[in-house]
């Protein structure tokens, strides 16, 4: 059996938090090493346990974004993920600036949450596709009007980027175009280098932007 992913869950609503914890434990992929309900608890638990992942609620006492900033500065090895009801663009942008690797809405299905967190633990990033699209629509007027040709993407990279733009994970892309997930990850690395972005979230936003102009 592969090593469990250590995780801390921080949310000030105990009933919701316990439900998330139960989901993660039952999946067989996670070791929930601690729980908390505030910024102070989150920072303390991060420093004590050094988990692989930490789930934070944006609106928890002390502020989830502020918590992410402090933890990313003190313990940058931890991958931070926001799990929240907030669809506010400024919260999404602030979370990304705070080095969050994921921004997940609380309406997500249990099995999808598990899948997303497993992907993030392997080095991927995630943001709800609808939120990514909204961010792009707000910023598109100021964005550079580049097309796929400007970035010298080949046909396979273009195909993968199109699927990334509609929210598909590496695993889903691999299944859809009959490649191994490892090969897709290799292509994604090349794509991110060519697009001058540092993660899949930024690549997805740029892909959608180019898609509106005929990717």
C-alpha cells in the first residue's frame, strides 16, 4: 500500500469539518493528523505536524487567506488548499497570491474532493473551472492578445491545452487521448514553460483566454 497523505483540516464549522475528515479517512488515501477551527490553531498545527496538505476555510476566524500567507511564509513545504463557499474573485486571487495550490468550492462531491487532493499532493494545482473563467473574463481586456502560434505550441500540446481549458485533470486528459498520465505530465511541463506560467491554474486561464480567440 502506498504511503498515506498527511493532512490537517481547518474549518470553524465542526459538523462540516467532521464530514470532510470522515470522507478523507474513508477514501484510504489520507492520514488526518489534526483538525482546527481558526488561524491560530492552523499555524500551530502546521508547525507541529508539517503535513503534506492543509485545508483552510476562507472565512474562518482569523481569515483563511491571512492564514495561508503566514503558513506559506513559515512552512512553505506544506501545500495549502482553500475549501470554501466563497466565489468572490478577490478571494480567489488573494488565495493564489498566498501560494495556495487549490481553490475548491464546498459544493464539490466527496469523490471529486479526494481526487483533487490526491492530484495536488502529486504537484498539480486546482481551481474550480468556473472561477478560473470568471477571473479570465475580468482580466481579458488587459491581457496580452496572444494566440497559440505566439507560444510555438505543437499540435499535441495544443490538444492537451484545449482539454485543460475545460477543466480536465491530467488523468482525464490521458484517458481521453490515449496517452499515459506520465506522458501528459511531461507535455504539461513543456506547455507551462512555453506559456511562461508556473502552474496548471495559470495555464488553464491562459488557455481559456486563447480559446476565446480561436485556440
